[in-house]
């Protein structure tokens, strides 16, 4: 094992296994919840779009203050509490279904509150990682975590489609609840992680308030041309994928009359692309340079997103699946390299707020994309909506490609805190 390998650290191994359980639950729920709405509650495209919007809108509402809150709290407690909340919320869905009282209103409430818990889990997990492994192991740790996320896409979404086909969608949601509960129990094995030490306050000045701290994180991201380009590219990519993913359950199950298993396998193909991209990111970036790898991956693979709207029966299903794989391959590379760059460009004291700003933009783009998808699905039709999403996916790489990021060969040195940033 290499001296700087994150796997030598017990707490990283614990976080990794807990994240594996959480990712499994999240991806099963990703397939199962919209299929509950479509198959059990006969939801229309606009209602499916509303469901997807509510699942991510929390990042727009509380995403920025969550970063400042996480910077003040024990990350371990944040992660455990978030997973327990998600387990409880998802457990209410099969219970209501068995009692024959399940409604779209309840699904809306569950995904909204689950989104709030996910805000804290995502920001907390990205902020605790540098504390657990150190800066020198960040690239490998991010590669391993993103490989896990990609594997969760493959296994979780494939399993989600199979569970829905075999046991019905509400039972699959119960498995989601169990996976989050298991993740919370596993996280109790991590040692207590203190909040980051606040920046020293000059004598005679008041400590910065919540609004000032949030603004500092936003300025840090948008004041740095490289961080700004990384954020814009990722946000545009998420916007496009949300537009596509929101309508896929309607297109597969209602319009093409394909099985939930086929939808799960299609999504799993994208997860396979994420997996391969995440594993290729580090060796390719070491050879070509970090910024050049991001630029070339976007130029070569992002246009494959235009194949996804061709999805239909037979040959077209496989062609669209290949396009989805290639588009997600690019995202997998972006995730490893982009997260490593932004963590190395940010001091520990700002990690929570930097991560929250990114999550606000990236997951907020998912909420906006889902809302756009539902509206376009009602007004222009499902396939036209898929084309809009495909165009966004194909062009999202441009902010990074046209920015200073493209010329960066090495990871930056660790940053120190600067309140004027």
C-alpha cells in the first residue's frame, strides 16, 4: 500500500463503506420513487417534474447557509443525523402504500425533506474527507469515492429497476430506507470530527455573522476564474441531465411501454460510464495534465449527449445507451479532477462554504432542470424535452474549455485562509 494511500486510514475505510450503503439506497430510490408516482399514482409529466424538482430544491433554499452551519458542527454528527432522517422519511412511503393512504402530496413531502437531509450529508461528507485523509491523499480518495458513486449508479439503479419489477416500487423504497439506516449505524464508528477552527478575528472586531460567512464562500468561488469555470460547467451539465432524467421514466414506461427493469439498466449504463471515467481520471490527468484532461474529455465525449434523445425500441435503445455511457464517462472524469482541484484551492476553514456553494449551484441546477423538464413535457412533449436536455449536456463543457483551467497541468498548492478573498 502506498504511503499516501487513503486506505491506510481506518476512518476513511469507515466513511467509504457507509457511503456505499448510502449510495445504494439513494440510487434504488432514484428509480423507485418516480415509478411509484407513475405506476401507482398515475402521475402526469408535470407531476413527475414537480417530484424531481422538490427532491433537489432544498439546495437552492438552504444550500448556502448549510455550508456555514456545517463549518461550525461536528461533521460526524451531521452525517449520522442526515442518514437517520432519510431512513425515517423513506420508510413512510411503503407504510402508507400498505395502508392504502399514499398520495402524491406525501411523496412531494418525503422527497423535499429528504433533499434537506441530503444537503447536509453531501456538504458534510465532502468537508470531512480532507480532515480524514490529508491533502496529499485527496486525489486518490476522491477517485475512490467517485468510483463508489459510479458503482452505486450501476448496482443501485440496476437493482432498483429489478426490485420494482419483482417486488413493486414501494417495496424498493423500503430497501432505500434500510440502506440509509445501515449507513448511519456504520458512521458511528468514525472518530469525532471537530468543526474547522474559525479564522482569527482581529482585536476590536466582531466575529463574522452567518450572512458574512456565506458571502465569503460565494466570493471565494466566483472570484476565482478556475473555480467559477468548474462551477458553471458542472451546473450546466446537471441542468441537462436533470431535464433528461426527469422525463425518462415517463418515456420508458408510458410512451415506449418498456419495463422498469429496462429503465434501470439504461440508467445503470450511465453509472458504468461514471465508474470507468472515475477510474481513468487520475492516470490520464497524471499523463496529460489536470486541466488538459478536463478540456479534452469535454470536447471528445460531451457531444455524445445528443444521442440520448434518440432512445426508442431496438437498435435506437442501444445507441442512446451508448451515448449515455459516453456522456457519463466525461462526468466521471470531471467529478474526480474537479473536486480535487476545488478542494486544493480552498483552505480548511472555507471548505464547508465552498462545498455548499458548489452544491447550491450544482444541485440547484438539478431542481431548475427538473422544473423545466416537467413544464416542457406538458407543453412540447416528452421527446422534445429530451432533445433540450441533450443539447445542454453536449455544450456544458465550454466554460472549462474556454477558461484558465484548461492550461493547468498540476494540482495547486494548499491554500491558506484569506478573509479578503
